[in-house]
C-alpha cells in the first residue's frame, strides 16, 4: 500500500470515527446543535502548531517511505522513514512506539516531522532552537583550527573537535561533507557567533539507550563487549555505550591466569556472561559482574572421556609447590606431578630445580578422578625408566666409568648414567691398592669401577674399585714381560727345553 493510499485510508477512518461520534452524540443529546458537537469533538486537540515545536507521539502506521505519527491535533504527522532507520537501513520501531520529533513544516493537510530542524529559516528559528534546545540539522563543510565549520540553516556555525563525537577522533577528515543533527550551545552577536555540538545529542541518545539496556539486562544473559581497561584484579568490558561490567581475573579462563594482560589486550572483543547485578555507588549505576569462562562451561564436567590412564600428553607447567608441580594438559584442566614423579635421573628436593613455570613438558596420566577434579601425572614415566634394561647394559665383572654423585661415611654413590646409580662401599675402597687416591676424589669427579652385584627389582648395584679388574686380567699383560737372564748355561738349557716343545 502506497503512502497516499495509507493517508486516504486514515482520512476515511478519521471521518468514519467522526460520523460515529456525531451519530452517538445526536442519539444521546437530543436538541444540541452540530456546532456544539464539533466543538466537543475538537476539544483537547492542539490546533495551533508551529515550526520548531516538539511533538511526542505514537506511531499509528508505517508506509513505504514515511512513518505516520499521532501529533495530538486533527492532522497526523509524517516523518521520512529513512531518517528513522538504522545504519543497516532497518526501521527499529513498530506501530505503537512513541517518538520525540520536531515540526519542520506544515499545511492544512499534513505536518512534516523530523528529528532535527533543517532547511531554510531565519534568525528567529535559530534563536528558538537555541532557547528550547531543539536539534538542528547541519552539514560539516570544512575542517578548521580546533574543529569544523558547519552549515546550519544557511548560516555558518563552529563545532569544536571535542564535540563532533563521543570519543576523540584520529581522522577528522571522515566527517567532512556529512550531515548530522546538532544542538546549538552558543548563539551570540545576532547569529554571527554560533557554536554547535553533536556530542550533546549523542550523549542524550546514549543515556536513553543506557537506561533501556539496564532495564532489560538480566543475570545469565550472554553479551558481546569490548575490553576497555585492564587492572591487576580483572578486566573492564563495555557492554553498551556508558555501561561497563567487570570480569574478575578468576573468571577470565578455566586455565589459571595470574594477570589479565596474559590473555587480553585493550580493544579485544569478548563474549561474556552476566553473573551478578548489584546497585552501584550512585543511584543510576549498577555493578555488573561478568564471566568469560562460564560462557563455555566447566571442562571438568564434560561427558567426554578426555584422557585415559597411560596416556602420554604434552602440557604446560602452571605453578610449582613444595610437594610438586601442576601441569595444564587441556584448557582449564590441571594435573599434579608429585615431587617423587618428576625424575628418575636425580634426587629432586625442589620442583623448581627441574621444571619452570611456563615450560612445556611430557607427562603420563597415572590416576584420574573427574568427580574430585584430580589427575595424577608423572614426568619420569613419560621419559622412561632407565632401570628397565639395566641388566642388558651392565654385567657382573664389567668395568665402567662413572661419576661420584655423593660421598657418605659408608661409601660413595656413583652415577653410571642418568637415573642409574650404584654404591661403592667403604670396605671396597679400603681394600683397593691405592685407597688414599680414591679418598681424595671429590663429588663430580670421574672414577673407574667394576660391577659386582645387580639387583634390578630393588634398583641397587654394588660396585668395586678398578683394581679388581686389573687383577683379573693380569694375563693379558704377561706376554709383554721380559724373561730374566740365567747365564750362558741357563740359556742353552732353556733353548733345549724350547726345542723339545
């Protein structure tokens, strides 16, 4: 249906309504004149309208190009549909919604409405717009020192750069040639000094939108927001212009986060869940608590079987304690590597001596208790037990070189390879050819020892000194020993014996 047809239909309905009133009135008020009836019907209607008047009216119909509004007079108002549409060209209003508009022109058949006064007009119209804080339409014509020149009803006005938008702009040229509604904030020298502000109107609109947003926001709502500020205790997120909520550092991720800047930067877009709404310090403020991690749900409550005992996984060390190291093996899921499970190769007194926070390590899953949110892990099992093939590497009587790991009263612990340590008893040292030489050795020095006993089940190897090996292999050196001289007779006797052989 065209705008013209809608207007005709409305006129018919209005005339029909008037006829019904006349009929009803004549039936119940016999004898009263038609003039009295007309006066009664017209009572309460604002007959005098002026350009610049502010009209608050309800949308009564929506046409292809215009939106029709009840002005409170006998003539309905019309506003261009494009003026009310959003950036995507969509009309965000419906029949029954109430709008605040201004009269920009009228005749006996139509009242034209707009969100701002525009077009031709004299100083009186500008003065009235200034006095009544009525928005005026202005076109940004050029940039000047400190702001912009704006053409408002065929007159030049000045808009400070700080008043062209809600936030400071780094691209002033983007506003040139564009038309916006402005508020006249200064009108002096008979119109020769006019200062306008777009920001004032944007703040008013934002305040209205803010109020509507706060009325509708509920706990549990999932919203989009932008990070505005990072603090040691959390991140502030703008949910709506002028409305911020706070995500505590503990609610940023199911993974452990020490500082918000580890996972966020200012300007990041976030999906957040409203977890709490409380009255703020001021009457018109609300304290809104948000969560990022609760948007996705608790990973420990997943029905999937993420891990199995024996799985080998690469994870990140998140923190170290006196009793072990925590390793994150999936987002939000940490397991504990007990200090006894860190290494086969060395005695670990502090986890920090072997692993560091942030380091990637291979771990093996040993125990799982999803109900209690506990997973036991092992670094040493993931690396492999060096004692598994110890009998294949070493044999009794074998001479090997090791390193003195620790000297005790009862003997020396000697490392044969990382994770495999044997004991050289003090009694063995005392029986060696040169015990004083061995006793002078320090921790970290190399030493040659022999394997005397191997007990893989108890993870023990007994060692002896290198002297025993030399005694057992004396015959290999015998051919190099020269025979003693026994004189000429002896030489002949020896030759004769050799000849018989």
